[in-house]
C-alpha cells in the first residue's frame, strides 16, 4: 500500500515537472506585438475607424470598364447596383441586360459561355441559360469602389 502511494506520488511529481518544462518553453517566445497581428499596423487600443469608401453610383453605360486583375478574373461591375439587387431564386435583374439572347455589339457585355455551363456535373453541355452556380452574380462580381488599398501593392495587371 505504502509502496503504491510512493509510486503515485513520484509519478505525479514527475508529471508536474514535465508540465512546467513544456509550459515554460512555450511561454519563453516573446509575445507578438499587436501592431503585427493584422493588416491595420497599429496597436489595437489606438485603432481608428477604417477609411470610408463609396461604391460607384454610375448608371449602366456611364462608366469605364476596368482592366481585369489577371486573365480569367471576374470583371468588376462598372455601374451601380441600385434597383438590381437582391437577386432571389425567382428574380435576377442582371440577366435582363446581360443575357439578352442577341449578339449585338451595342448591348451590355453578355454572360460568357462559361456561365452557361455546369462545370461540375456536365462540363461539355452548353445550356440555354446560366448554370445554378452562376446565378448569384454578386458572389463573384463586385461594384467598383474608391476604397484605398489596405496595404501597398506592386502587382501589375496583365488582364484586358
Ligand atoms: C440596365 C442594364 C443593366 C443591368 C440591369 C445590369 N447591368 Fe451590368 N452592365 C451594363 C452595361 C451597359 C455594362 C457595360 C459597362 C457600362 O457601360 O457601364 C455593364 C457591365 C457589367 C460588368 C462588366 C463587364 C466587363 O467585362 O467589364 C459586369 C461584371 C456587370 N455589368 C455585372 C452586372 C450584375 C452582376 C448585375 C446585376 C446585379 C448587372 N450587371 C445589372 C448594363 C446592365
Ligand atoms: C462563380 C463566379 C461567378 C459568378 C457567380 C458569375 N460570374 Fe460572371 N464572370 C466570372 C469570371 C471568372 C469571369 C471572367 C472569365 C470568363 O469570361 O469566364 C466572368 C465574366 C463575366 C462577364 C464578362 C463577359 C465579357 O465578355 O467580358 C460578364 C458580363 C459577367 N461575368 C456577368 C455575370 C452575371 C450577369 C452573373 C450572374 C448571372 C455572373 N456573371 C455570375 C465569374 C462569375
């Protein structure tokens, strides 16, 4: 009985020492200063409200299309979305202009063939209308804005 007790006591003592070693080692790396925790580059306590920005209020036809960020990137929407959202399961105002069924160059740019294809289940079939995964246009396309960059960026676009 006594022997068992000694074993238990010494095993717990060893565990406590091991725990301290691990704990102290982990605690010995210096803490990360809060200036380095995120994109804001300022102490959390001094945080200021982010710069405000506005989305474009241009009507369709009144603004410039921006170059793509890279080949294959979803283009930014150059016009305001006032009155065109929300997109619901039964209503999609975007398609009234972007899928007119004519190939008139004066029309708004038409949804590309990629949007009429269910790339996951039937990648070789071109459908009559947009595939379900493309229905919610604003999941990928966002309006142009005057938001300042959060961090300086030297990326140069090669997109058209
Ligand atoms: C009343 C017609 C109209 C409606 C509705 C409309 N658009 Fe447009 N859209 C245009 C026109 C016209 C352009 C061409 C650029 C310009 O002249 O403003 C355009 C351009 C775009 C472009 C840029 C394409 C490129 O290659 O640069 C995207 C993306 C776009 N619209 C997405 C949308 C989405 C998403 C919606 C719905 C939330 C929508 N549009 C609703 C007329 C419309
Ligand atoms: C899953 C992401 C995604 C969704 C959802 C989506 N798009 Fe796109 N869209 C893209 C990408 C990526 C491109 C550029 C590559 C391409 O042409 O396929 C693009 C290109 C376009 C273009 C440019 C065509 C051109 O010839 O310049 C238009 C217009 C457009 N989309 C409209 C729409 C509309 C309207 C919807 C909703 C019905 C929509 N998109 C939904 C990703 C998406």
